[in-house]
């Protein structure tokens, strides 16, 4: 199963809209912050929640290099 390239691009482009990391690209959020969401009621039931969960799964599985490569390609 291949990840959807459009979703991956969104993870690099979309900024966190609130909280401690407001304005940071979702792909740059630290795993500890994403784990906090997971522990404290889960990710929001929204498009943003889906995106945060995708970043969490990518980082949890050690696949951050995919996001870093996409980010580098955008520059």
C-alpha cells in the first residue's frame, strides 16, 4: 500500500492552527506533542485530526525521512 502523495504534501504545507506550536508545519511537530494528543482523548474529529494522526503514524514508524525529503523538495 502506497501513501497518497497529496496527503503527504499537505502534511508538509499545513500549519498548526493553535497551541504551543501554532504556525509550525504539521510535519515538524515533535512526536511528544503528538503522543500527548493520543493520550489525552485522541486526535480531533476533523481533517486536522486526520492529518495529525498521519504525522504521528509516520513518526512512530521511523518514516520521517519521507516528510523531510518532501519539505526539501519544496524549497
